[in-house]
C-alpha cells in the first residue's frame, strides 16, 4: 500500500474515532472524514527522489557541479524522468523534471547522450512555450515520450514539425498539451491541443 493511501486511511480512522467520541450523527462522520482526507493529502510533500532511481548515465551530472548547485530533481511529476532518443542518434537520452533551488521554478533538464550535458527548459531559464516565454512549467502535470512519427497539425499551431527523434508530450491534465522536440540545434515547442 502506498504511503499516501496509508496516511490517508490513518487520518480517516483518527477522524472517525474523534467523531465517535463526540457522538456526532453517522452522516457527518463520513463527510468529516472525507474532508480531513482531502485536505491532509493535499499537504503531503512530493515523492522523494532516491539516488538509486536516477539513471546511471546521468547520476554523476545530477549529483555534482553546476547542476547540483542550481537544481534539484522534482518528485512532483510521476515518473520524474523519461527515457527516449530525443536527438535521433540511436542513443538513450533523458528528460528529468527539475526545480530551481532559487525561486522554486520548475522545468525539464534534458540530457542528450551525444552532448554529455543538460539542456535546461524552464526552471528559471526562458523557453518559448505556447506563444510566450515561460520560466516555469509549474502548471504542467502530465508528460510522456512521443514516438518518432508524423505529428498531427495542432490547434492554430502552423505546419507540424518533422521529428528527427522522439519528442516529449507535456501538458496539463484535461487541458492543453504540446510537443517539445529537437530541431538539430535546440528544443522547440509545438502546440497540440487546448
């Protein structure tokens, strides 16, 4: 059982015992327990990122130097990293959900194996995203690897890109999304839907 569910069940049980001691009617017990569960779960921190779960290809780069001084891996996104071939060279690349230590802006660090360095999108670094320069990806909560295939025309987005590698489909649940893809020189955004 997950930590979140265990904590939630324990809090519901505590709320029910507390209400039983106050002799409150049965219907209010369920409502009060549900309210306690929702508010207490919202306060739980994001999952912690254990070093054993970080891909060995990027572990040293994440743990030392400029990256370690400036950013932390953000366990709010699940999974906190994606593996794909983002530059089309046949080698695995990694996208990690990160947070800037100064200011707490969120973003993505993309490790291209061919370059052996991170390219930072957001997390305090401006990225041209859905028509504006953004320094945080705070409102995004879903992502996945988008396979190398033809891209459908997006809503008012112009001609779709021809992918040279896999892309990252990122968005807000039940809302808009877009592709982050490699052009051969940099990462760009292509709006998919609203």
